[in-house]
C-alpha cells in the first residue's frame, strides 16, 4: 500500500480518487467542456496514479509537481486554475 507524506509530515494512505478529482476540478474551474475534462483525467491522472502505485512512500510535493507538469503540457488554463486554487 502506498503512503503519502503530507506537508507537515503526517503519513496517510494514497488516494487515487483525490488525484482524479483534483484534475477534474481544475479543468472545471478553467471552464473546459466535460469531454476535455474526461480526457485530462485519462491523460494526466491515470498515468500518475499508475506510477505512484509502484512506490511505497511519496511526498505530496512530488505528486503536485508531476500533476502540474502534465497539466502545463495538456492545458495551460487548467494548470492556472490549479495554481489559483492553491493560493486560496
């Protein structure tokens, strides 16, 4: 089972649903159509989830970096929405 190290050091179980939801919500906040949201989840979230499941321990910062890197390549608007959400 994959464990995630949060910013303050707390260790929690990895949640694939959180990755999918985060990517989908950033696309929604960027006002992208539903078809594009689904494509982004498929092209961004699923590969990240697969790669994280190969690890035993991963930091949230590594997950974030990976997601933002892929979002920047696929949809600048969704990446910007993700960053805007983080600043709240």
